[in-house]
């Protein structure tokens, strides 16, 4: 039985196949509309979500399957003190596959040890978010036509941003990728990601605090929200939250074929005027998230 805990649980070849299936689903949705008939997806969200949970649910419904679950830990028995392991054991009796989000790093790994059905990590604390990465890869593939040979800037909260950690892991397996890490000192990429991913794979990377200086060389700009919920101290959050605000002015020095990505939700880091720019791809990512999750559910139920 396969789980998806980190993006590296899938080979590059498997990711390519998922992308091909997602593109086929986009072209021929009818072909897939009964593929998961009588199958049930449970979405267990111990942390807030809009896109990830609803795109999983929409994906399963588009495959003819059904969904169950909770979107708030307070409405589940974990509020009575039930352990995660017990909750997962129970839910795996009611479902064929589970997508879960949890504030604790490693919670999906714990779940995978006791589950009788596949576990998909839909975000664990400040650690990983592999299905957002699949979404990002599909978006890059559609926009650029390739997954190699580009310079990508990650801007904002690189410390707690799990989408950043997972996408960097994924990109470490493609060639010709240059990474520009743009953040304030306090929100730099964690050392473990630098050592275990960037350095181990001899990836080219630079760190800077200046989005303006980095902008002209970027092919892709991946903006992120400062992750308020992971801060210990409100003062620090308030001081750092508006470190970077992408606006039309800052885009003047950008490449014509830049792609601006953001996993969303956005707070202040991209001003709404940028939404009109043809280089803004973050709402396209939303639709790609549903398509790739359809491909993922299909694959994981087949592998099972
Ligand atoms: C991201 C997450 O949950 O990590 N959102 C998402 O799933 N699209 C990014 C964020 O919350 O900032």
C-alpha cells in the first residue's frame, strides 16, 4: 500500500505520469467521471484549509466517489482526548483513502503506521505539503512546458512554509534549476532543508533579502504568506508579515515570461492589482490542484 507523506515518496517517472493523467482529465473529464464509483475519501483536517480540502473533495466527487470527514478538530473526538492513532484506525474502517492535515510535523507518518488505507499528507505543520507541490509542478509544466532549466525565486516565509520545503525537494530531482531564496534573516530556509536537499544534491542556490535585486533573473517567482500560526510571538509576526509585497511597480524589472505562483491564501504579499497581470498564475494553480488530486486519488487507489 502506498502513502504520500513526502513528495519523494513518488519517483520522477510517477510524477510525470500523474501530470499526464491530470492533463488528460482536463481534456476528457467525462472519461473519468465514474472511475471511483463506490469509493470513499476521508478528509481529516485538524488545521484550517479552503483549497486543499475542497479540491480533494471536488476531485473525488468528479471521479464519481464520495467524501466524508471533518474540517475542524473541535468537531471530532480528538477534542475529547482521542489519540491520532485511534482516530485513524477508526476512519480507515469507514473509507478507502485518507487525506489529512495536522499541525504537528510527522503526524501523517504516525497515521500511516496504523492505517489500513493509504494516507495522503495534506500538510503537516511547517514540514511538508506534497500535494501542493504536485499542483505547483503541474502549473509549471503547463506554463513553461518543462520542469527543468529555470531560475525560481522563493519569497517570504521560507522557514515555516511547508509548500516551499516540498517544492524544493521535488525540484532537486530535475536538472538546471537555480534557486533564489528571498527572505528576512528570521525567516530563512531551515538548515536541514539546505543541507539535506540543496547541498546534498549540489543544487545551485543563493540567499538574499532583496526581492527587487533578484527579480530580473527569475523565470518563476513563488510568493508565500508569513505563517502566522507557527509564530511563538505576535510581535515578531507583526514585524515580519509585510516584509515583501509584490506590486505592479516591482514587476517592472521582471521577465516578460515570468510566472508568479502562490499556494494561497494570500494576505498582503501580492497586491490585488497584480491579479490582472498575465504573469499571475495563482488562480490557475487552484484549478490545477483539483486536476492533479484527481490523478493522485486514481493512482493511489489503483496501487492499493
Ligand atoms: C498552504 C498551506 O496550507 O501550507 N496553503 C495551501 O494548502 N494551498 C500555504 C499557506 O497556508 O500559506
